[in-house]
C-alpha cells in the first residue's frame, strides 16, 4: 500500500502543534474544526487540515470496514498528523476515534498536542447526522445502523457506527470539552479558538 509521504517513520515526538477534534458523528466536530482551520489560516498560521473521512479513502481505496482496518486507519492518521507537525505545520485533525488509545498515539507522537472533545447527546447527534446529505460519509448512518441492529438488514458499505454499534470512549484528560447540544457554530468555534490561542498558538 502506498502511503502519504508525510507519515512518520519513527516514534519520537515531533516538533509542531496539533489539535484533534473528536466526538460522535453528528456532534458538529467537522463544522467546528473546518472553521477553526480557516480562522487560523486567516490569522497567518501555516495550518493543515486532516479529516479521517477523506484520509481513510486514501489509506484504503477499497475499504472493508472491519475493526482491524479501523485501528490501522487511525494509526496511519495519527502518524500522518505527526509527520505534518514535524514539518512545522499547525495540524487540525478531525476524526471520531472511538478508542482513547487511537488519540493517545497522536498525543505521544506530537510535542504540542491537544484534544478538543465536541460533546453532545446521542439524540442531538442523530438529529444532526440525519439532516446531513450524502458525501464522504453515507447519509442516515444512525437510522441505518439502528435498522440493521433490529431487523438484520444489510446496508453495503455501512461499517460499525459509533454510538450504536461501538461505544465512544471519552478521555477524562481531554484538554477541552465543548458541550455542543445548544451552541451556535460561532459560539463553539469561539470557545475552541480561545483555548487554542491561549495554549497552543503562541509564537
């Protein structure tokens, strides 16, 4: 398998900075992280944006959606983020990463690292995700996963869905948690930016 050139070749912590936005599908992490990325870019930071939904298709052009493949995808994702950080980029990472160990790998590889957990109820996440059109991720993930669970119906290309088939493992040591059931996008972005500018963005 051909890997991106930015993936790390060793396990020593890289110089550079990274923020990993995590949370359930539909929590709002992609909308928030994309706007944070653009805000940092507008402020003159040399920033890169990594989104698992897009990178996974690079790592596995013909995905099998197994748990083993998911673990490998997150290993590659963490190492790619660390590789970009080692080049001096400020890396914004957007990925659910249901297991804490998946995020811990990036934490070990990147010198200045923070996890921002976008938290919301499963009900809120399901409502938001249900309104999302088909794109990098299959539409109506939650409803299809629930139907599969109750009826056994197969949906080709639908892997295990976090929040239904797989539990999300929260990190009590996450640097910032944003409760995002009722916040506007701008409010959530402002909270994330305040933390980043105060803790990671100093020159």
